[in-house]
C-alpha cells in the first residue's frame, strides 16, 4: 500500500502471537531505530495510538515502511563485512533496551537444541517415514509438483539413511554439550539472507561501498545469544553449513565492531564455537522440521520446488554436520 506517497507493507502477525508480545516487539524495533539503525522498518501509528491493529476476527496486523534493497544468497566480501557490522550494531543497541536488559546466562537456543538432539534417535527419521508411507498420503503428494515430490521424498529418505548410519555419536555429543554462561541480549533469531537487504552498489568494481538497507522480520526476536543471528545468516550464505574460515572472519568483524561502539569485546573463541555449533545442529534439526512439516503435518507451501531445494541443501550438508558434532570439544563432565 501507499501512504503519503511512500510504500508500506501490511502484514498479518502470527496467530500464536499475543497483542502484548506484538507491542513489545514494536517497542524494541522503535528502540533500534531511535539508536540510529535506519535499516529497521518504521511502524505506522494507529489513529487511536499504538501500532498493532486487531481485526474483527481477532487477528493482529502491523504496517511497516517498505524497505528498499535486495537480499543476497552469495554476497560479496564487502557486503558480508557490512552485514556483520550491522548485526553488531543491532546487538549493541539491544543491550541497552530498558524493557529487556542484557543478562548473563546459558543461551536458551543452545538448551533447546541440545534437548532436541537428546530426544532424536538415529533411526527416528526412518521410522517416521515408514509411518508416512503406510498412512497413504497420496492425496497430499498429488497436490505437489511431481518432480518436486520425487526430489523431496528422495532427499528425506537419503537423510534418514545417513542419520541412522552416522548420527549416533553426533546426536549423543550434541545432546550432552555444555554451554558456558554468556552475555545474552535480544536477538532477531530469524536473521537469514532473505531478511537482510543490501542497497544496490558496485563495491567490488570500485564504486560505492555497499550498505545494509533493510533488516526485516523481527517476529522471532527474544533474549538469547548473539551467535543465533550470526549462525543463521552465515548458514544461509553457505549452503547450510559455513566453513570455519567464514565463521572466523565474521566473528572477528563482529567483535571489532562491538569494540568500536565502546563495548567490551566478546570472547571471539567462545562466540565462534557457539556459531559453529548452532549452524551444525541447525542442519540436523532443520531436516527434522522439514520431515515433520511435509510428511506428518502435511503443510502446504507456495513453492514446492523451493522446498525441495532447501531440503536437498540440508541433506548435502548433513554428513559434514554430523562429523563436526561427533568431534565437538565441549561436553558435560569434560574440560
């Protein structure tokens, strides 16, 4: 839509989100903008006050300024650098958000991921796919593009075989991983390549330096580790599992930016280790999610070829993710 000659986006908030949480998210976004982070969308105020609209059916809506720019699945080195700096600036500003001050604790995302890994048996996917086959979900599969359906089923079956053959040590160590308390702050959590926009530039050709023009979708934000945002973004740039040198480069740039903002730098080694752990577990748990969404919940998606590509991407990264987790150096009871 357009208002005052400028484009705005009207979005439905998740049905599970309460009005109180929506209001908190909007106040957080305004706090970021007030701290000079213009890449965060502005929010439209309702005539009666507030920025969360409730329709006649109880659904919640928001109206945000349309952010310019485009996402990059394979950003240039200059774009990667400014993206990491933008994330550091967001976290620095979030650390002084009065409604949710930063604290020291064990990241909730790490606790949740370790719990899910403990609960996931190596043969779980094979057993669940066997139930799916006997359930005769032919009606659902007929609604999907035949080539996409074939790709999805083949990728899930192959992933199930891989987990059954090689997942035992990885799941055991990931489930037992002990994470030291760290400084937590409000993070975006769903910060993927699709949700970070760059202004058009020609930095690699000697033109203007790139800039982050949009950071969109804060619906999953909560108090957690900054490694969540770095891990999700790097994974989306590197096919699901970022190489160690990419993690080191991003962590170094992140810590340098936080230091330049007058903060005590984070422990690069600890932060990098958490980023790698989050990325590796995301491959395993991402496949677990896709299996549940597609084969069990029978969700519908607008682009099944894109779903197939995402599942295949996770399947390709699975062996290396399991290998890394099986050798993880930090565990309960170990030094």
